[in-house]
C-alpha cells in the first residue's frame, strides 16, 4: 500500500501528470515486484547493482514496505551509514577504510537512484558524494577532485593519472543518465589506468553535480574543462579524448564535431543522436518495464521538466541531424552499441556512421543497450573494444 502522508512515489509525478498521460508510461511495478527485480539484479551482479553484497541488499529490502521514495532512500542510507562508521573506525588502516568508504558510496548512491526527486533522496545523494570523496582521498594513484569555475559555479570532476607516465593522455569520461562520475571512476577508472590512460570523470548535463541542464550548447561545460586541461603542464597537450556512455554518448558525439581540433578521438558508446529524441521512440521506450523504476522522472529531470508533453516537445531540438551538425567534419570516432537496444535506437549509430567524416563502429548483433548481452557485459566491451581503440589512437597521435 502507498503511504497516505506523502506523494513521493517512484513512478508517478502526481502533481504534474494526468491519468491520461500516466497511461502512456510503463505499468508501475508493485513493491513486491520491484523488490524481486532488485534482488535478481544483485544476484546477477547486474547494473545498477554491480558490486553490491546480496546480504546487505536483502537487509535494505526488508526495511522497505512501499514505493515511497523517502522510505526507499532512508533504508539504503542506513546501510551506507553502517559502512561510513566502519570506514572511520579504520583510521590507521587505509585499505580497509577505502573499501568501506566505497561501499558506503554504493548504498548512499542507490538510495538516491535514479534521480533525486524527494527530500531524502537528495540527502542520500549528498552523503554519497561525501563518502566517495573520502574514498578518493585514499587512492593510489591519487584521485584529484577538480573544480573548474563556470558562470559563478564549479564544474566538479575526478582526475586520475597513471603512475610512471610523463605527460599522459587524458580521456574525458562522461557518465550517463543515472551512472554519474563516481560510477565512472569505480567501474571504468581501473581499466583506463591499466592502459596507461589518464581520465577525468564528469557528470553529463542534468545529472549529479552538473551545473547545467540538457540544452543545445550545454556542451560548453566540457569545452571549459578542456580549457582547464590545457593549462596543466603535467598532461599531454596533444592527446585529449572523450568517451561518453549511454546519454553521455550524445555529448561525446557533439564534442567530436565541435572540439575536433582539440580532441584526438571520441567514443560514442550507445549515445542518442536523432531518433531517440522523437516522440514515437520515447513513447515506446517509456512504455516498457526494462528500467527498474522512475525512467520518466530520470529522463525528464535532465531537461528540467515534469510534464510528459513538455518532455516530448523538448527533446527534438537536441537532434544532431536537425541541427545539421552530423554532416560536419569530426575527429576520429568509434561508435558502439547493440542492434537490439531498446533504450537508444541502433538507427542513431548508423545515422552517425554514414555521415560526415569516416568513422569506425562496433555493433553487437544480439546486444541490447550499449551493446551489452550474453558474453558481452559492459566491462568486457570497455576492455576489449573501447580501450584498445583509445590506445591505438593515442599511439598514432605521436
């Protein structure tokens, strides 16, 4: 049963969506259905529960009895606080403290997932960034918190450089709709470092700590970051790359065109290009149960809208075809996705591939979103497809 004292429900923005609009969205999972879906994913170590302990997640689930957003956030925060306490008790044991801070971040961040649309989910997000920065401070090679001034605010990112490499290349690694920069560090960071690539993890517009919402021109935050990197004497000034995953891939595509003279390569990993923004595609994607919960809320939040019709009207202006950008010269690009992606249409990859400067592509014929599928988990694609391409481009740039 839903609580009567709050309207913070996972799937319904009851203050802004009419019954007719809600009927176009995916059927709401009941609480038992959502609980079972979460348990299933943690048992498979599947996104977005990669790295979570099954016993911890079961404890979290047992404390929740409804789809109330604040109840959800509070239960995950309890687990996060337990790990924070453990981490702080290991003041003389940095390895143990590091592991516990990372676990604290996982539980806080999932309490805030996929978007911070209630008071306690916002609190969970704040605690997640605090835990992660405590984790970052203990890492070797060190993870530097970068703060770049931007229109009276700060663009925040995490920079990590490989040891023993003079003036390393750097990949601007942009997260997706619900995989923020902290996720990029935890999941992708070790693989960049092992390949002797530096990286700067960043939130895409409208997510995490990003200072702008999604809009035409929002890529200026990444251009500002490139300006900053150009001031760093400890970095290669000729080998900058960008890699964006899922929604973040849209921004790597844009930068591949608009910053072609400052980038040696751009990886578009399942990024929206054109059809994704069409009403017909969004109506189809929003009507499925593939996403755990709050898909519309998460997608609408990056635009800063609540109403479904406003959402449909907002998206098309982001199309790279309608803007004419897609036919322009670009830096070298690698395009990656799955033929059966139900979240970002594969047609977007082909539209990009067939336009402008020649590009390379890797498509999993049986793959779903970002190409993942049997035998091809996310990290396998990163390790065997994306990183080798970046390494080759880096070598050819010398």
